[in-house]
């Protein structure tokens, strides 16, 4: 059963949220965005041995090559960010 969206004032929505009420009936998910998490395509050239190693590790972990690249890069960036924060 599809929920119908209802319109309420912002102050009413704030009050409902602050009181722990269910505000999902008042949200429009079709236009929702995740600022800073939008996807952007990039092309990277790797030597064949890197591709082979990535494919081996991805297969071993049961994920795609793209997934393992994303995770490993995100982990490294987080580590670097923590090193920079610790030295400040």
C-alpha cells in the first residue's frame, strides 16, 4: 500500500521529529540527495599486474574489482586524514 504524502508546516515537522514521531509520510524521497556522496566517474589506467592482483583479491573476497578499489581507496584516505589530524 502506497503512503500518501501529506503537507504540514516546517514547525510542525520539526516538533514531530523532536518528539520522536514518524515523519516518513511527510518526506519526498524522489528528490532526496546525499550531499558530498554523489557519484562521479573517473578513468584510471593500471598495469596488468595490478589488475590481476585486484581481480584475485576481489574474487577471494567475493566482491567486484570496482568494489575493492573503492573500499581500499576510501580506507587509505581515512588513514591519511587521521595521520594529518594527529599531527596538527
